[in-house]
């Protein structure tokens, strides 16, 4: 126990935000799970291991009704995982992610964290290991891994990329508006180690539409970069060209490394993004 | 004057700022519009993009021009431009404001006060001490010392200044001025030539600069009416005889119900160049005898009013002719002398029958030498006298021969008579004819000079008795009674102990005879009264004229000696009606020989008058223009910087809207919410009952008044058979009042005073049966609130009757609902026309028989409209009281409104209803 008030306040502030993030993420995950429900996926490498009597806390869908019908007890069918997958997340914590063009639209960073957590929840429920690409601790399973990941997301330490474990999966969430070279390098290196994954770009509607007129000074979130223009509307077409080029570059990078690339706009439905991501990860499995 | 235009600036040095405009041009040109800073994460993608055109760098020239215009308009506006400026010369040292405050100043007194206020403003700015002196104060020998005070002190005293209702000469004013310290003078002149004006001017000029303010409107006066050949001749004067002008002369008096109204009116024309106009009014005697005054319509000044007195009145005198036995001897007939004396000034009826005469309703019945009457005639005559008639009898041979009044007193004779009479100075007697003794001071004839050549040769004698001395009004030199009198009921019987012809005395041949008849109010004075005719009489003021031509009660005034009345109006004898017993005499502001001519000022004095309406400040227009240009500039700037549309459109629009709102608020608000009273509107209002409220100029008050009358109209519609049209807001200055039976007039402390024309219309409206509900909306707090004071000023010229709080048996309490109080949002008293003092409760009746006429006004402060007011959805607009008691109070307020409208529409009908039981009972019998 430390008496450092700053740490304590921060810890409390964190603890305050943690449950909402988890809860939101679970909520989002539940919406996706509903969509999965009833889909039959026989075989596919997960072999039968044993039946065990159902215990309180086991979700109803895991009860094996055929086995249970033969006796007075409920049984849960446990399966044996041949190899557990590690899915590692990289959520961009740069200042530019803290942008939202209006109060109707969530911050890009918040959206990225939410989607990451929701996807992690889904994966943990499916038995995978999840973790953050930036954190030193390895990917883990179960609730513990989720809560560890949540606290790391809320209090991000921008430590850059770490070496991803071989043959793991990776999910990169960012606006990819910064330097593309480092991203390209990280992705290439990861691909070399047999890591496949997803580049998930989150953009604000303003960044996509550029609805500006007149004399303006644009500055980035840290205030270090500025661009002065007398007629912003004139720049629109050229800006949009550059944005398309950036997307094409990322898409190309993904194609070369066997990754997948997708652009999501904050303000659109979160569940759509989650669904796409889930399928993208699952499709590789 | 600037470039020949009548424009000046109050702070011209501000115009120097105009020189800065080119600098501003350069500055505005050099500085592009301020950029908008925006956070944008994708700025990395923008880096290196170049702007294609460099044009938007500069503000476009037309926007620059717009801004310069706005700034120029601001500078000009704040420099205080004034159209048709008045030339003001700042002075220093004390300032004396000398105000001609004769009646001639009354008609435009408010404007004069306003002009004085302007002078005070200037003096306050220059820090000068001021003394204001009214001309009639210094005209007195012991003229008051001027009070040198600050302009602010005087400003507070201005409302207390008032003109007088007579024409005061300057008198000792020059000497008074000579005793003052050196001071500049502003002379607010009435513009009429007056004795001593040049002396006074010289006295002022000796003390300092003299500035004369003089309104240009001509003064108008009305001379006393003259009776000529049975019609009334009225002459009017004007001070400036230039153009042809037509005025209206109104004859005013009580109508048969006692309500004062215009009895007759006829136009009076001044032909071009004539200072005098004349009008003849031929009126039937009934109407003519009722006239109390004449006035020039819409002239609020004492001189434009002339009071009518006995001289215009024609009494009806009945002469009993008896049988014409002595045909042909006209000069011997007693009737001849009476006719000669009476016909010029009275309406004489002659008949042989007492009954016919009494039925004609005369004021005087004269019996010349009638010995006795038949008993029915005697009874009828006695009854007539007892009701207030004057019976005048003359002796004569037949009365002397008869035995009437011998021994016992005859009811129609003042004293017992001795038989036979006496003859003095005849051929068969020793004594010389007797002269008259001077009249004792108890006699109504006191003061009349007795001519030496009036001699009495024969008379009938009175039997001595204890009350003979009291009843004697005149006697001969030897003490024998000549004229005796006794009271009979309300009337009196007077006996001349001589004959009415020249047979017994020469009295009938003398002027004294006529004067005596006049004193007895048998005849009235024709035209001018001689001073000696009034010698020894005491007159008491009954009603006095105020400077603005209104007749008011006199209050406590000392009696005035008769001859003084003839000296004309002045401080000692203010104009008004003076009474001596039955006789009434008017002292008018203007004498019959009055003159009015414009004042002649020396060449170096140029009287001026600031027509305040002509002096207009242009600043509001320039500032408003600057604001509008500013708004356009805002829009244009938004357009140029591309922010008129775009991400923040909504906020931008809100901002522009706010700018517009501000501009609207700042714009000079001279427009008054007007509902146009078209001919159609008047026809509509005349075809259905329409409640109306007077527009006050305060839109919130007007709105509440309208909502209140709407609420009341709805209630009337649902509860009674009165189904009013939507209420109407009218302007007393321009709208036709006559079609609205009910006016609601909310008074605020800012309510404007109506113009004299509007007052004329309002008076006509009230006289024709109109009704006004005045509401000060101050809960009736003792009448000292600002609104109540305002109401007093506004209502004063209306000449309202005396008021009292609504008595419990007033017809208002039962015209529809039975009510005990008259609440609105407040529970104060309401005031109506006072009941006549002799109103009595009839036997067995619950109510007194009150005002026959309907009260023309109700005054209160209960904010009735507030209690009646409903919103457009029918819900009450304002809360009344609390809870259930409040609902009850609102209901009572509505009931009051309904009672009020019923009272207005049906008058005293419900007052008659209380007699119904009695009527039914009688019908049953």
C-alpha cells in the first residue's frame, strides 16, 4: 500500500473507468454472439475430451442436451484444444486518436479500445489467449487476461511494438495517419515470424469528408504541426486524393503480408466493425 | 448650418475622427480576415499543399467600403447631428426666466413649461442659477423677491407653476426689476400688447441680455355675450388678423336632466384682416335661460370662455290685465309703465285669467291694482307663491276703495291696510308731496340713489303692527311704508303702496323704478350695469373660472362689493360667477371693450419660439444605419470566410440572428402598435356591442387590456344576452369614440396626455352617454402612486363630476349579479359619480333613488383587465389571489365586469326594478 496520493487517485480513476469499459465491451460482444447463435460448425479440430457434470455458472448453451437427456444430470461437453491461438492487440495511443469532430461522434481512441476489448471478450469466450502487443506480459486466457488488458488499455504506455510471438494473430487498431514506415516495418517483421493479422483503420467522418471552408489554420492534436490555408475548400480534393493513396498503401501492405485491411468510421455501428474483425480473425484460424 | 442644410452637431469635435477613415481603409486592407484555428489529426496529409489563389488574402473593396460607411455613420451619429437646430448661445451668470402667466398663456401652457424646461437644461449645463418669476406675482406692489436656485430645483417646481385666469397688468414690475441683481433674462411672452411692456423690457435690458420666447399661435378671446333683439351676439377677438379662420362657439349649460352639455353651437368666422368676429345665436328662451357659459371650442383658456349671468336671462313675467274699463287712456294705465320697464329684459305674458297665467309657469306675477280675487284664483296664486313664486302687487284707487286686507291680513298682501289711503300735496291737502327716504341697509334696494324729483302724492297706508318694520323695504321720508314684503312658503309677496302709473307718484317715470324692479329680480339688467346700480350690494363668488377655462367651485372667498365687480377681473375679483341672493352676475376675463393686439417689440428683439417638433435629432437614424451596415458586414464577412455555410452553419445562423435581434432592439422605437380603425371597423363596431380599450403606447399594458376585454367579452357571451364583438384598441386622438359604449383606460405613469382636440372628443363622448373605466392598476393605494397622479393630470381637463366610493345601494351592485365589492387582481375601492346630496331612501324601499344619470366614469386601481385577461388558449393570463379564495375573487371580478357592462348598456334600469313590487301592488288596487 502506498501513500502516494497521485498514484492512488489515478488508480481510483482507473478503477472507475474499468468496469464501464469491460461492461461495454461485453455488451458489444454479446450482440455479436447473438448473431453467431445457432450456427453449426462440426469438427474443425476441436475434439471431444470428456463430459463433466454441469456446475453453477456454466452457460446454458454449453450443456450437452443429448448426453444430459440420458440421465438425470446435466452434462457439459468439454473439448480438447489442439493448439490455443494467441491474439495480440495493438491499439494506437497517439494523441491524434483522441480526436472527435463533434459530440455526436466518439473519440477514435475510445472506439478503438472498445472494439479491441469486445473482440478480446469474444475470443476469450472461444478459448483463445489475448494480450496487448505493447505490454510485456504474455497473452493469457480467461477473465484475468481481459481485466489485465483493460487496465493496460485505459492507462496506455506507448512503448512501441514488441516482437510478436510466432504464429500468433495480431490486430492493429489505429487511424494510420502517422508515419507509415514504422507500421510497414512492424507488419513485415511480424509476417516474417508467421504472424497474420488485421490492420483496422478508424477515421473520423471529418477526416473522410473534409467539410472546411475559408481561411483556417489546421493543427494536430499535440499542437506541434500546423497548416495555414486561405481557402480550405480548395484543398479538399487534393486532401482526399492523399487519403485514398494512404489507404491504398495500407491495403497494399496488407495484401503483400497476407494481412487484412479495413477502414471503419467512428459514428458508424460498432457491432459491424466487431463482426468484420471477428470473421477476419476466425477466417484465419 | 452646414452646406446650406439646416443641420448642426452637438459635439462637432467628434467629426475630427472622420480624418481617421483613410487610415482605417489602409489597415482594413492590409489585414486579411482572421483565420479560424481547428484541430485536425489528418494535418499530416495536408502538409505541403499550397493555396492556389492569393486573392482572398485581401478584404474585397466593397466590404471595406461597407465598413467605412458603418464607421462614418457611427462617428456622425455620435457627433449629435440635429435637423433644424436651434441656435443656442451659452450665457453665464444668473438667469431670470420671466413668464407671462396671464390667461393668454394658458392655451399652450404645457409647451411653455417645456420651453422653460429646455432653458433649465441649458442653464444646468452652464451651471447658472435660475429664478423663475410669473408676471402676476410681480405685478403686485409687493412683488415677491425672486428665488435664485439651481436649475434642478426649479425643474422640480415646474409642475407647480400655473397661470392666472385674468389679465394681470405689469404694474410695478419695472420697479421690481430695477431692484434685482444683474442677470440675463428669458422672457416667455404671451405675445400680446400690454401696457408697460416696453418699460419692463427696458428694465430687463438694463440688467443684462434679454431673450424673448413667444409662441406664434394667435391668442383667441371671447367677449361677453350681448342680448340684442332676442338673440345673443357673441364677439371673438384674435391677436393676429391675417387669414380667414373659422371657430366654433359653444353654448354650454345643464340639460333638463342636469347634465352639463353643449346646448348650441354655431360657427364664428374671422374674415381675413379682421381681428374681430361675430356670431348671432337665436335660441328659444328655455334653452337660453339654461346657458351658463359660452366658449370657443377646443380653446383651453379662461379668455376663450365667457360666463352667462342674469343679463342674458329672460324671466317670464305674468301681468294680470283685468278688464279694460278705461279704454284709450293708455298713459294712465298702470300696465303701460310695467310693460315699458319689463319688455326689454323679460318675457311678458298678459292675460285676464289667473289660472292661465299660473299655468304658463312664470317666475313673477304682477297684479296692478287688483282689489280682490275669486277664491279659487286666490288659492291657486297662493300655492304658486308658496312654491317659490314672486307676487308683485301695486296699489291703486281700486285697492284703496276695496276692503281687502282690512282688519285681518290678506294672504296675498304683505301687511294689513288701512282703508282709504292718504293723499298728500293735493289740492285739498296741506302737506307737500313726499320724497322717498334713503333705503335702509337691510333693504334689497340699499345703495340705489334716490332722485330728488321722485315724489309721492298718494299712497295706501299700512296698519301699524309688530312686524311692519321688518316687512318694510322702502319708506317715504316721513316713515310711512312705500314697499312692503312678506315671505310666503318659498316665495314672497311684495306690495308697492302706490300705483304703477304716474297718477299717485312720479316713481314710475323715473329710472329708479326700473332699478327697483331689477333688484327684486323681476326684470334683469339689460346690457351694461351702472356702477350705482350695484352700490351697497355684497356679492359672493359661487363658481370661479380657472386659467384653462374650466368652471370650478369657488371655495371660501371673501364677499366683493358690487361696484368692484364692474372694475373687471383681477387678482381681487377673479373671473367667475358671483351671487347676491337670487341675482347672478358674471365677471368675465375679457370685458366687452377688451382689445387684443400683438406685442410690438423693438427691432433688436427678435421673439423666437422653438418648435420642438421641427428640431429633430438625426443621431438615431445614423446609428441605426450603422447597425444595419454592421449586420450586413457580419453576413458578408461570414460569406467571404466561408462560414456562412459549412460545419457550423447552425451556430453561425444563431449568431447572425442574435445580431439582428440586437439591431432590432437598438433601433429607435417610435412606432406604436396601431390597430387601424377603418370605416369598416367603425361600422362593425357600431353594428354590435364592442368593448374598447384606450391604447396607452405601452405594448405590454395594451396587450393585457386587450386580453382582459377578450376574456370579459367571452364571459358576457356565455353568461348574458350581450354578445360582444372582439374588443378594439383605440387611439383617442384619431379613432371615432362614439360607437363604443365602454372604454377601458389603463393608466400607467407614462401614459401620454391627450391633445386638446382629443379632450374635446372625450368630453363629447362622455356628455353623449359614453363610459370610461379608469384603472391605475396600483391596487388603489391611497391615490398617491405615480399612476394615480398621472390619472389626475389626465382626468382633470375632462371636468368629471364629484366622485365617491361605490355606495352599497348603487345600481352597479345589482345590474346583473348582486355584488358587494368590485375586485380585480386587487381588492381596492372603486369610485363613481357621487350621489346627489338630497338622495333619500323611499319608504319601504331597500335602496335610495340614486343618480338618475349613469355614472360616466368608474375609477379604481384593481387591475380588472388583469383579472379578466385570458390567453389565446382560454386559460387565465395572470394568477389572482391564492387557491379557492383566488378563484372566488376572479369570479367576482368577472361578475363586476358583467355588472359594469350591463350598467353601461341599461343605465339605471335596475334601479327602477326595485320599484316593481310597489307598482304591482298599485296595479292590483
